[in-house]
C-alpha cells in the first residue's frame, strides 16, 4: 500500500489566509478603476493593430 504524504493543518490555514487577503484586496478596487484600465488597454491594442495593418497592407500592394 502507498503512503500518501500528510499535510499540516497550519500550512493549509496560512495558504487560505493569504487567499482571503488577496481576495479582499481585489474586491476593494472600484469597478470604475478596473474599467478605465481595460478601456485604455483596448485602445492601445486597437491602435497597434491599425498601424500594423497599414504597414502590412502597403507592402502587399503590387506595382503594375
């Protein structure tokens, strides 16, 4: 029979306490702040895509 390693309850409690602290910090961030950050990130990606598509489109044109 295989013996499984035992874990101490203290380690589990510490890990759960760290998780609870992290969750509390996440919940404290206002929705408006998160939305503003996501909107800024979207805009950055949108401008990067549009500038890269212009460059790739210009190089693929044929001169006839």
